[in-house]
């Protein structure tokens, strides 16, 4: 129904990250960074949610620092919160 709650899903490789403000990017905050070989993963705090983004292992963001994110629009997935069925 039109009033149903939804869940947005996006893969870590589909989250764009910038240390500087960019047009159409959302403000977030670095929660945790982990380097895993030739790739890094940064957990980002956005309100009450944590989003994981895949970044270059030389990523220079620090815990608590403001960071800016944007999602690849063609790779966002929307699910019905109750049934967990894919909407988009």
C-alpha cells in the first residue's frame, strides 16, 4: 500500500564517499574504518543507521569526522519492511 514502510538497501561498492561536501551528497559521520587487503570498508553513521561503504585502503577519514555520501541511483534496492519483498 502507499503507506507501507520500506527498507533501502545498497551494496558497499555502490556508496560514493567524499571527504569534502559535494552537490547531492548527504552528510554522514565516520563510525569505523577497516582495511582488508587492497580494499577498505568504512561504516558511516547517518542518523540512527549505519551504512557500509567500500573505499580505497588509503582512505583518510577518522572516527567521528564528517563525511559525505551518495548512492549510485541505479543500484538502490527498495524492500517492503513487513514482507521483505523487493519493490525496486
